[in-house]
C-alpha cells in the first residue's frame, strides 16, 4: 500500500548552507590563462553552461556519506551559466571578471517502509521543490604581470561581491549544531515557507594570488600554477588555495589536466566558527579539451570532480563553453 503526501512547508535549508561556498569553488576556472596577460585592448570572453547534481556529501573527516538513508532521496542540482572575461587594460595589466547565473533546485522525497507479517506499508512524502535562480556573486580582479622571462609571473588582487540576491537569514545566521548543519526535521516546523537554496554566502571576499606560467616551446605544451589566500567576509574562516595545470596541443586540439585545492583556516567540523557551518576543504580534478574552431573562436568541455575534501558536497560538474578571443 502506498501513500503520497505533499506537506505545506518545505524542509529547512540549513543542511545545504555548506554548499553556498562550494558553488563558487565549482565554477569553471580559467587556469589555462594562468599568469599571462592580455595585450592592450585584447580580450578573451567565454560563455559556459554547467551542470552539477549531488545526493552525497563528504563529512567532517572526509568520508563520503548519503544525506538520507535509501529509499529516501535528497538531491541538490545546479544548472548554471557563467560569463568569463579577460580584457587588457595596459601592457602588463588585465581585468578579469566572472559572472554566474544560477538555477538551484533542492528535491526531497521521504520514503518510509513499515513491515508486518501481513502487509508491508510504504509511505512516501514528497516535499515541494525549493528553487532559487538569479545572478550569484560577481568576481573581479586585476592581474599584473611582474616578469616575462624565464617564466611569466603575475600577481592578481580581487574578490567576489554579492549582487543583492535575497538571503534566508534564519538559515545563515542560526544554523543548527547537529551534523553538517542539519536543521530540524520536516515535522519540527522550523522551516519557513520562503526558504530557498542560497545563491551564495552573501558576504564579500577578498583574495590575492601569485601565478606562474611557462611555455614548453619548442614542445607543444605549457605549465601553469597559482597559489593564493582568501579573506572571507562574515563569520566564515579564511582560505588558502592552490592550483596546477598542464596542457599539450595537437593541431587544433588542446588537452589539459588541472588539480585545484582549497583549505580552510578554520575547523572543518560542524561546530567550527561557533556552530556556523560553511568552512570546507576541497580537492578537485579537472580534465578538459579545447578545440580551436578559428583564429577567434574555440569550443571547450570540462569535467570538475570533487576528489576529496570535508564538509562539502560530493559530485561532478560537467561544463561546456564557447570562447571568443582577439
């Protein structure tokens, strides 16, 4: 016997707050531009589509776990568009900007099976989808080339800036101390009807990064790396981040591999920052292909896999984009 019910109020978003910062980390990076700067008036502009779905998470010690026991299902999806721009302001100075448009959906279906000697009863409770869409955080920075030889070395300074999206202050400001910020159950009545998956943390962050790049000419390849520090706003802990990329070209095809990491300066546990959840460690592996369509156009596909971490979602982001350069 099956019973389907749809409650009047959605599940609280507290359990998804750790993902607010994760969405920024999942955004496709442009590490292959590396330390190189654009010529004055030169431009690289890319529009990319992204898809991410997650039913699991990495807990405070890095173990992968299901958010709910089967056959119940909780899933968060992120279907986004991202615009990325590099523009040469001066001979050694380049403006870098990233603007994502996100559509986040949280699905929650509770399934309980009551067994008996006569008849098993299954009760399915389908919660309304929680949907949020809009412009997320604008990232702006300036990249200043310090050296050209024997390797290109640049320094970049910038940050991310919320664009006025609504924040659920109950979810952000008074997170539960249980689990990974897991709030009250759907029957506790702790969720407001207007809870939404957050588009970001709502805080301004500032970061500085050092970038080093090296062409392997006459071999058809390159190496580039970055290391940086992010000063986060609000009660979130600062972060140290790093990345390494290697790529080779064959005719019109570029094959690249990226390793990127981010480590919190705080506590990855649920009680970090006085109970405020949102500090994570993340290690990503990101292979990709770029196909040169013409002198000014290229098509790229990327895969961003969360290989390790703590207090964050587990999953893979798939991305495809078209870039214009001059």
